[in-house]
């Protein structure tokens, strides 16, 4: 019977503590605190992951910009080479053009503009 008395005593104590406002309030505060800490921890992990992803994206974008700047400067140099008088003369000869002979070029003076 001693065991039955102990069980009754324990269940009485437990039921009293389970519905005691001080115990219930402290449990709620504990659960709420744990939920808030977990939410903040998850938010911090999420922010760090996105910050790292943005860092990688910025690095890729920077390297792409550098490559495009290099290509742009190469294209500008090629354009200057193609526009040079020597290259124009060479390309004209490749196409069958030659320097004009005397009398082939006519100067037009006092031309009226339409």
C-alpha cells in the first residue's frame, strides 16, 4: 500500500503543478524563448547564406566586367587599325581599286546644295 500512496501523492503534486499559474507561465516563457531563439538563429543562417551567395555573384560579375573591358579595348584597337590609311589603301587594292589616274578626279566648284 505504500506504493499506492506514493503514486497518489505524486499524481496530486503533479496535477497541482501542471495547472499552477506560476508553473504554466514559466513554461510558456521557456517555450516562447526557445521559439524566438530558434527563429533568430534560423534567420541569421539564412542571411549569412544569402550574403555569401551575393558575394560569389559579385565576384562572377566583376570578372565578367573585366573580361568585357579587355575585349572592348581590343576591339577599339582593331577598329583603329582598320581605319588607318594604310589599311584602307591595302583593302582597296585587294578589292581591285587603285589610285586615280590624272583626269579621273573632277573638282566641282560652286555646286548647289539641294
